[in-house]
C-alpha cells in the first residue's frame, strides 16, 4: 500500500518537529482534507513559534473567515502585513492587504464592474 501524502508528512515531522515548512505543509494538507481543526492547530503553532513564516498569515486568515472568526482574521491579516513589510515581501503583503480590506468591508470584489 502506498503511503498517503499526510502519512508521509507526519513521518517527516517526527524527524524534524520544528521544521516550519513541514508544519505549513501539514496545515495545508489538513485543510485540503477538510480537517479545519487540525489545520488551525498547525497554522496557529506556526504563528506562535515561527512568526516570520510569511505564508501562514494569508491562509490562517482565510481559515478564520471560513470558521466564522472574522475579527481574528482581520487581526492576523494586520499582523501579516507587518511581517511581510519587514521581510520586504511585496507580493505577499499585497495579497494580505487585499484580504484585510475585504474582511474589513473596505473593498468588495463585486464593485469592479465599471
């Protein structure tokens, strides 16, 4: 029997429990599998233990929105904007700013049709 992607990631994380990329990969894999609780656990662990891991902020914010935690999503987008600004990651910062504006009600995708 061939191991699933999740099984492989769980095996890798046993050997490298502090690897932020593996933690991020597990979070996104759990999300893909529909396990929002486990995805939240890994994303929130990344924020707590690896706050400069830029990729976490957008996905955690979107997950917070999905589970009805809009205020937490807005807060995480704001924090992500600060982190991406410090890292000079303009692409990620732009995505976070857009997500923040939408979550805050400052921008609506439906308003684009002039």
